[in-house]
C-alpha cells in the first residue's frame, strides 16, 4: 500500500512508495524510458518511468499522454540533488490516466501578453504563475499575522459607499434601491477612522475599485488593499508602523520563497535582503530638488509621476519615505502641518528599482473646524460626511493610518513588470474576462 502524498510534502516520504494525483506539466523520453513532469497544485516533480517497471499498457498510455492530462501515479520517492524542481523524483511503478487532455493551447513557444491574459484561466497552471500567486498568498498571510499580533482588530469596511472617499470622480457608480446612487469603494479608510475611535487599533483588508482610465503597468481597476488605522498616532508613528510592517512582510517572503524568487522568477534578491529599518526619508521639497538634479522637470506643488518616482527610487537600495506633500493635492481629511500649513502630514513609501508607491498614508485632521473648512474647500456636500464629522465631535484624538496595495507589493517583491500578473484575474481598462 502506498501513501497518497502531495509534492510539497514529498521529502518526508523518501524511500517510500507514494501515490500522487495531478496533471502532466511536460514530458520527454524514448522507447525505453519516459520523464514525466507532474504538478499537483502544491509543487512540481519529475517522475521516471522505465518500460520494464510498468505494464506495456501503462507505458504506451504515458507515451501518448498530452500536456495537462490528469493522472494518478504511484512510485518510490528518490532523493537526487540533480532532479529538477525539488531535489526528489518519483520512480514510477504504477500509472493511471484520469482524463486525457485536448491539445493544450499554451505551449513552450513564446505567447503574447494578450493571448496569455485571454487564457488566464489556463496560464495560472504555469510554474511562473504558481510561484507568483503562492508568494501573493504568503504576503497576505504576513499582512494579517503582523497586524493581528500587534493588536490591530480586523473591522470590515463596506464595499458600497454613498460618496467618494477622496472626493474624486474616478468611481464605479451603481443604482441603489430608492433611486440613490451608490459607488464601489475606493478605500475603506474613512470607516476605519470610525473603527479606530471604537477599538483604538483596527484594519480592513479587501477589494477596492478605481475607475481611472489608465493603462499603465502599475494600475488595475480592481485591487486588494490593507488599511490599518490607529488612534493616538501621529505621522512619525505612522511611518514607524509602515516601516516595521513592510520589513516583516519582506522577511516572511524571503524565508518562505527564496528558491522560487531566485530560480523561477529570476529575481535579484539584493535589495529585498537590504529592506531593513530605518528607511531614508525626504521632505517633498527635497525630493523635488533631487528629481530636478537628476535632469527631470517637475512642477513644485504638483504630484509625482511614474518617471519621477522611478528616477528617485533608483538612487536608493531600500524603500524611500517621502513626507509632507502639498496639502492642495491631498485628500480633504489629511492633516496640515501646523509649522508648514501648505504641506500635509502625509507620507508615501516608494519601492526601489522604479516600482513607485506601494504605501500611502498619514495623519488625519482631528480638528472639527479645520475639517469643515476642508470639506467646503473641496466642494463636498457636508451632509454626506456628518457621520465622519461626528468622530471629531465626540472624543477626537490624533490618529493616523495608511493603505498598501497588495498587487504593487507583489509586483515589487517578485520583480514583475506589470501588475496584471499579481492577481488571479486582472480587471483593467480593456479586460473584464475571463
């Protein structure tokens, strides 16, 4: 009798018979021996089938097997450092075809991005996508583990909202039941402010939506974001939290997936291993000066574009914190610096190697009168925010938080060119399926 095993746990079965259930990833061979590359969802392994080790019917079935056929295979686990994938291989003693695959559309040849995205439901089976999405899952678990272990309570923010979080028009609109308009959430942050006033330290984690008509490699119209918020926290505390949080996430991924990063994704790990506190910090004005010194034009008072972030971050071997952006370009709830009221107490953490902003946040305006003035200046309807203003009427305290987009974090850690590979099924300006 053999044990039903997974490839992920194959090392514990060295020298023993096991049964694997999976799919044929690739194969090669001759008239006497077949090398079958098998995947089972937990990993990849090579199975070696000799003609004399199985029945003639089994060997012929293996010879005629098409890529992605499902199968059940039995054999002895052998340790071999030369074996591809995991340092173990399976010496086959039994073989059964569960379902023979039709001709698989994704072959070894090069395919264009559009073709691969059209076949995303199948592309997920590749070794590269397998590595990326497992790293994504590890990042998400690290995010939750860090916040949970630091006493941040998960409080879910709603996805349907009655108004924009940041006062912009880049919203997906839908009709509510009583003819009111509802919008898909851009951020759960406003609701986390209410939660923080109740529980002190909270976070939400879920999908967010932006109706920006952007086709850049950094943008998705649906993405996942984690947003911690803490009462009695200022900008410095917020930066300290974000640094510690990001270092924890990167360290967890390196400890869990260094082999996939280096061997499958061919990621240079130097900068990831150098992601240690403290990060360099620049005031917005100093960052603008450095951008100009690098030969790029930038309007003082305006936001950074991708070229500015790329040029700036390439000067550092770890993430960079830029603080005090102009208040005029920030959301209405961002607190102004009392010593420099034209600048907000905010921060962006820019990933190195040109990956740009992965964390954005700052201190919130806790003064009722100042917040009312900002709502008016932004042309917002005060009645839409009465519940939000109540947070300043009843026990207001300094508070701060940030948001991190999971997909941009995955793109940076994995060294990916485009965020579309960081999420199972990307939603972009020109893609709503599969």
